[in-house]
């Protein structure tokens, strides 16, 4: 440690202080006698005694009188005390500027206390324009001349880089200088250094030693910190009872931090019985001294009604007092009260913004949410992105994932799928299941990365292990459809079931569908209904649709067209195309609802516009028969064509149009071509029509063998007209029963 150099200025100051202490012990009679004989130190002592009311009645006029006399006699201490009177307003109007001028005059005379106090004026901007560099300059000047208080102050400047380049080693050196002079504040700061590793390695035992040295000299903050060391077991065995003892010593001296810590002990039952009333009392005392953390605690007590009746107005008042002192935690807490308790989003936004500007991470998160959702402020994804990014920089896995999501969908930032993948990967490696899911989606869909189902499966699987239901569902789809892996319906069902058990609605629908169709599990209509009801109740369109099928066909539940219609109607309102078709179909045929061709046409047209082939066919049928719309054979034919090659009934209807000449020139041969297309898809009535054409020779030469072939196939599908025509052929000796039996055998073996 450095040794204090006994400079002339320091020796002068110390000798002056010794003389002052010896004079302070003299009797008033002797002091007055000396003062009357123009003894400047006696005059100075009397001035201070009158100011403080020590051994005499407090009298500022008398104080100023004696201090002025001593000052006029050239006593620097008296001049300094006069400056203090102007600074604090003792007997004169408080005047920082006047005080600073007087401090400056003394400082230039190398009066150490004045140099230190002038530094404080520049530090706080009292009486002069605030200037931390000038403050540090005056602190350092007095410190280098050996003044302990200035050594403490310049040490603080070095510790935090206030007005001078930050240098914790220098801070420690100056605190050492003050402590070597047995300065209690210097000893306190040495303890701080050893406790927190400021310019020296952490050593709690040494820290405790310095706190004790300082406390023995009556330094109250050291008593508080000794309490903390006992509470946390730092440099000493943890002892909550002793912690309370030391906090109590500090609190008895009116030390706000001690009162606050003692209040905490009563609040959280540390070394004493829990007592909210006592805690409230102590927080209130500390708050009266301007202790910010106590403001915050009182805000909490009044919000929760701890030790006092719940009062949100009082809560807001206390939180606001701390918030206005720029305490970011209190700004955040105040915002929470406005948002959660008072529903005042505008005020909540204001205080979240204040806290966020002070780099309060939780406030940044809340502010981002408000910008994202448009609560208390107009929705602004750019601002939301900015604040989410701040939180993401702390490696919060959720927020890293959110940044990926915003890049993915261009929310507040240009779409950048590569960046999205980068952030999804980072969040996934941090263990964020949703980002594992999104990363897997990126690989599955080739978004920002080359398509790679093996990578997709890998990340879906990791997310599944984290219990992520949507990943179970998507992985189930991959197994069901065999993407990048061999199709495995059983594995798909297992995954759907696992997600369904977690309440994942889409998976509940898939489980229901698996039971309905017997895919990956044995067919079970009752189980299908059970799961489909769950997804339907959650408002899932496909769940409603499949449940409608169960009601329509009486599978796993009592058949009811009415209930089926209700399901289809709900799903249709959600834009589900198949359900829109089913509603139109129900209105067309009066299944579960009265026939209404107008509504049928309306709904079927909607589904047709979405590309539903059978809906397209039925719109054509509406035009064909004039159901809900004026009859128009040409329009009907147009829709039959639109229905496409996969819609057998539409193909058949095109054939019918040519057969009868509806909207087109009659042509049996063209009709036969279309009938055959529909027949190739197994449509019974088309098979009959092809057989009939061959029988009658319409559009083709008569061929009873071919006629019989198509008619037998139609009969096997339950077409009664085909059976009648076959009987006629047997009767007319066009074919024998034996030949029909042979045909049936051959067709069965095809």
C-alpha cells in the first residue's frame, strides 16, 4: 500500500484540526475570554457552537458574527465555515454560487477542505456549471496533498470513470491512502474494494476487517454492510440474527439503507419473525430520507396490501417517486401497475419506455410486446424489432427465436430467410423448442436453406423431446406422407396421438381421421367421434368437417343430417372449402335442412371458385336444371368441363349433353367417348350408358359382347337399369346366362 506523504498543506490542516478540537473542549467562559482578546480559533469555535446549538442556544446571527471576526483575523477554517453557512443557508439565504466563490478563493490558497468541497460543487453542479473533469481535478489536487476525504472522492471518480479515465487500481490506491490515515470513509471504501474485487482480488475476510475498523469509528454505512456480510455469510459464518443486530445499529442512527435492510428482514423473515407492519414502518422511515429502494418497496406493499390496506393510488405514488429518480426497476414496476392493475396502457407504455431507455431488459421486452400488439401505442413492428433485439442480445432463447420469426415474416425488417434460419439455429441451440420447430420447417420447406428432410426430421425430433406439440404434428405428417423417410402410418398416428393428448387441435383432428379411415390404427368410429368432437369444440374446421361426415353416415354416432349440417355450416363459415360444398349439397338435396336452390347455388359456387371439382359439377347441374339460377345448358356444359378429368360424374354429364344435344350439337359418338372416360373411373351409370350405346349402336356399331361387358360391370355396382337390359338381352337371345356368368368371373379376376 502507498504511504501518505505529510505535505505542508496536510500538516497545516491537521494541526488546525487538533487546535480546533482542543479549543472545542474549553469552557464557554474561557472561550469568550479568548475570543474577546481576538483569538481567532476561539472565535471560530464559538461561531460553530452557536450554529449547532452546542452548550449555547442556537443563534445564527451570533454564529455569523464570530465566524466573520475569525475570518477577518485570517483563520482559513473560519472562512471555510462562512462559506458553509452560505452553502447550507445558516443565518443567511442559501446561495450556492456565493459559497462556490468562497470555496474557490480558499482552494487557491491550498486549503484542502475547500479544494475537496469545490470539487463536490463541480460534481453536483451546485453554484457552478456541472463539470466532472473539474471536479476530479480539485479532488485529485487535495488528495495528492494528503487530504483523506478528497482521496476517497477521487477514488470514487477512478472507480466509475467520472471526469477521469476509469482505473480501478488507481481507485484502490487512493482508498488505501485514506485508510492509512485511519479515515473511516477510506476504510469503508477499502472494504468495498475487497468485497467486490475493485482493483484487488476479492477477499471477504479483509473486507469484513475494514468494515469493522470503520464501524468502530462510528461509520454508520459500515454497520449496515457488516449486517449484509453476516446475512450472506461473506468473510464470516452466515448469521441472520447478527445481521439484524447490525442493521438495527445502523437503523437507530437513522441510516436509510440500514432501515431498508432491516425492513427486508421483517418482510422475508431473516433473523426475525415475519412482520409486515414493522417492515412497512421501517420502509417508511427510510423513504422519508429519500431512499429509492424503500420507495419501491412501499409501492409493492400498497399494491399487495402487505402490512397495510391495499391502495393502488398510494402504490402508484411511491413507485412514481422512485421512478422519477430514474430507478429503472421502479419505472418497470410502475408500468406494470398501470398495465395489469389499472388497465392504463398509455401510462404503462410511458414508464416502460423510460425503463427501457435505462436498459431495463424486462421493460424492453414489455415495450416490444406493446409495439408488436399495438397496446398503448400504435402498432409498430420496426420499434418492436428494435427492442426485441436488445433482449435477444442477452441470449434469451425466446427473444432470439422471435427475431428469427420477424426476419422470417418481414415484421419490422425486410424478409430475410437466411437471417431467420441463423436466429432459429441460435435459439434452438439454446434449447428453444419453438425455434427447433421453425428451423425444421425451414429445412422442410427450403426457406433460407436447402431442402433437407433429414435435418427437418432431426430438429422436429429434438423439439418433440422438449414436448413441442406442433413438432409432433409436423413430424407425424412427414411419417404419414413418407417425406425424406419411409412412410410409416403407425408412427404418424403415435405422434398425432401424443400431440392430441397435449391438446393440439390439429392433431386431435388427425387422430380422429386416423380412427375414421383406419390409418396407422385399427378403424374405430367411436374413437374417431371422441377426438373429432374435441377438435370441433375448439373450432377446428377439419374437425367439424369430419365430425359432419360421422353424423351424415352414422359412424360412431347416431346418424343425423341435421347435426351434420350444423358441423358443415360452422366449418364453412371458416372458409373450409369441402364444408362449403357439403352445405351447398345439403341445400340442394334437403339433407338436414330444407331444400333451397338459391342457397345451394350460392354455396356451391363459392366452393367451385375454390376449385372443388364436385361443387363445380353441381353448379353445372344447377344451370342444367335451372336450380337457383336460370337454366342455361351452355353454362352447365362449361362447368362440367371445369370440374376436370377426375370428376367422373362431370365426365358423364358432358357425355349426356352430347347425347341429348343440350348446349351442344348432338353427337352419339362424342357422347360415347365421354361416357367411356367416366366408365373407366368406375361410375355405374356411365358403365350402363356405354353398354347401352353398344347395345343400341349409338355412336358405335352394335356389339352385344361389349354391351354385356359394360352392363355386367354396371350391374355389379348396383345399377338396376343394367340388370334389366341384361335380362332383355338374354330374353332376346343376344347373350346367354352362362356367358354373363363367365363375364362376371372374368371381371372379378381383373
